[in-house]
């Protein structure tokens, strides 16, 4: 209580205008200004760093188009149906997932809470990557922007004109010893932090990493990243689109410049005479993309199940389905917005971005670091090791490094912004009284997430980051996707849901799409997800068995990750038991009474019905026999 009084006194001592701002209420939920702002938010949420590091790695692993073909099939039969389903749910009910599924199927209301838990865990570690980007930004500013000197992570013990392998080793050394400060590998040279202090000394037995338990500069970078998120969210969802206009389109411009530079520097001139040391003519090998990306290994597709598992997992991860973000963004739409158009735009752009990133990465980075990718598992560290090694050799190192890490910051920032917005919307929809102090609540939530992220700035924080990254989306997303489809198609009813889409959302569904949604929601999508869930359990069992055979220590971090990976199963089960027990105590153990917990309540309806006001439709329902996109 004394803490609250202390905070109250601090607020009283603030300037009047600032105090009014942070204590101003947010009585109405609000909607997007137009459909373009909504689509922009969906793109910002779905297109992010996952397209930039995860998809190119999988293309390298499964040899180019050999992976792209299963990816497109998974996008059509898993990604598009679930994406359209979540958009329809969010736009129809205009509520966060916690309330939405509580009204649609009370017994399985734990699905919404599981989604919020997953996006909450992702927000903790995802912002750490933004902090790394900010750290690199400041390091780039330490280099003269118009000089030809390489960036501080691109030199190491290299010569005046370092080759790709040397730049890569220097970049890895910088990331491990300066940014993370967690590696015990040998250090190639003295390293300085942003303040010019030597943090590592080369020794015979490796580096001395005892510079302190907390990386102070990284804590400030993490705080700055969360402050940026807070400033954008404090203005409300209607104004976030102004920020997203830059963060969504800027990465495409920089990737285009990098690709042009890469092609111009890796393609041998037709007039040049390339010879070896004995003056014999030699032929230069083309880039990995031109050599292997366009080849298709049909045997690998037919006989290897891992390519299908990776493709489906990438679709779910990349689009951000089953994490509550899509339904939350759609809940701010007008009820007559054309979600069919939005689904096509976002899914096509997400697929294009993934393939384009694979093109840029393969033609640029894999040519200089094939061995690095072979010896490293799929992880976000590729962004902060391979990519900086490239930009350090472009020339005008400081300028290109600055532009590049602004791109990385933009790619991650908009996804993180929408993720935290999902958490905040769930809080405000669950407890409406919090809207009276919405700025203060946002500040408190960002501060809490900042505190939870501080352990990742300590010595050993890399292990915490890896645990959150691998465990938060391991089995949970597959289960949530499966339960979503089962609730809509079987428990609520496929035909009833299609009627909602046509009558309430004003989206005309032609016969081909009607049968397509039926085929996917009723059969193909749930079966695919069930198979993938079974394979994920089998992989988990194999990992557990191998660790047991090798007498590995199961420490607290391992059990924490294991609990997080199965957290959704626990939440859904406990919530279902609580709802059924509550109904049993209230009405007795009768089949008729218990079955009510599996049926939609009267609150599963549009917002205007719950609030008792008339709808304000912007267009009329299209007549049967026509197929066109409805405007807004």
C-alpha cells in the first residue's frame, strides 16, 4: 500500500499537462480509421524477423524450391484457412481471445488464455533482439558514416582488405564477447564496449568473462526498446498505423539495395579474364541461389517428412496464427470490412517476403558462409553474425551498418508492437476499469516485461533466450490451431459460421470458396495439425531419450522450458475442469446442464448487439451469383 501512495505522490508532482495525459481514461474501445490501417497492422504483425532468418535457413536446409513447394501447399491448406478463420472471429465479436473463446465455447475458454500466455512469453525475448539492434545502431554511430572504415565488428585480426571468412569470424567474435558476453571461446583480440572500456583480454585459456553479472549497456538498450513500444502504444491503436507506414516498407527498400550490391559484386564481368596462379583460365562458381535454389528434389519431398513439418511450422510461425494477434487486430475492424481481401493480401505478401528474403540471403550471405549455416542450427543469431559480416565489407561501413540495423529494428519493432497490443487488449477487455488509466497500465505492463527481460542481459542470458525461443512455440501453437479449427467446424458448426460471415460480416462466399473452407476446416487442416502434433511429441521424446542416454543434467532451465512448451495443455485442461466443476456445483451433474458449457453464449455476437445499439453498415450484402471484393 505504501508503494501505491508513493506512486500517487510522484504523479501529483508531475506537470499538469503530463499528469492529465497519463491519467486520461479510454472509455471507448475504438476502431481503425480505415481498412488500410487494419491491413497495415496485419502486415506489420505477420511479416517480421522470422521471414528474414528462419525461412532462408529452411530453404538452405531443404535445397531451395524443394522447401518452397511444401511451404506453399502448407500456406494454402493450413495458413490461409486459419488466418481467415481468426480474422472472422475477431471482427465478428470485437473482443480479445480471452473473452472471445469464453463466449464461443466456455469449456474450452482456456484457448484464449493460452494464446495470451504464448504472446506474453514471446514479447519477453523478442524485444531482446530489438535491444541487440539498438546496440549495433549505437556502435555504427561510433564509426564515421562517410568513411571507408569497416564497422567495429568487421575487423578483428583481419588484414587491410579482409576476406569473407575473416569478416565472419570477427563478426561472430564481436557478437559473442561484446554483445552477449556469454561465450567462453578464445578471443582473437581486445574488445571494447560502447564507452571505450576493454571488456575482454586475450589469454591462453580463453577470455575472462567476469566483467560483471549484468551487461549495463544492454540493459539501457532493452529499456530504450521498451520505451519505444510504450510511446507508440500510449497513443492508441488508431494512431499506430502512422508508425507502421515506415516500419513496414523500409525493410523492402534496404533489402533491394543490398541485393543490387550483392549481384553487382558477385557476378563476374563478361569482359574480365579470370585466371588462376598458373595463368590458366578458370570458371567462377555461381552463387548458391543460382546454382541450387531453382532445383527441385522430388524424392526429398516425397520421402522426407521433415520438409513438410518444417514448412507447416514455418507457415504457423510466420503468419503469427494461434497467438491472439490476428483476432485482436481484427477486433478493431468495422464489422463490414472485407476479411477475404485482407487474408489474400497478407498471406500473399508474407509468402512473397519469405521467398524474397531467401533470395537476398542465399545470393548474398550463403555464398560467404555456407559452412557457418551447416554448423549452426536455425536461430536468430544468424541475423547478428552473418549479416553484419556482410555490411562491414560493403564500404562506408558505418552508414550501411546504420541503415541495415534500422531495417532489422523495423522488422522486429512492428511485430513486437502488435504482440504487446494483443496483451494490453486482453487486459482491457477482461477488466474494463483499467481503461480509466490506460496509459499507466501500458507503462506498468512494459515495465514488467522489461524486468522479466533483464536476466537475458546477464551472464548466461543466451541460454534463457534460447529456452524461451524454442519452448514458447514448440507444441502450443499446433494445439491451439487444432482446437480453434475443431471449435469452429465441429462444436459451433461450420454452416453456422459461414452464415455469420455472409450475413453479419457482409463477405459474399461463392460456391468454390464455400467448399474450400469446408474441405480445409472439416478435414485437411485438422488432420494435418494432428499429424504435426504427433511428430512434435515424438521429436520431444527422442530429445529426452538422447539426453538421458548421454547422462545430461536436467537443470531448472530445462524443466522451465519443458513446462512452458506444455503450458497451453495445462491451461486448457485446468480451465475446462474449472468451468465444468462450477457448472456441476451450480446446476447439478446432468447431461443437459453440462452440455451448455460447450455451446456459445448470448454474448457471442457483434459488439453493437451486446451494447444494444444499431449497426452502421457501410455497404449492403452482395446478391447471390456474383463474386467480387466488397469495398469499405
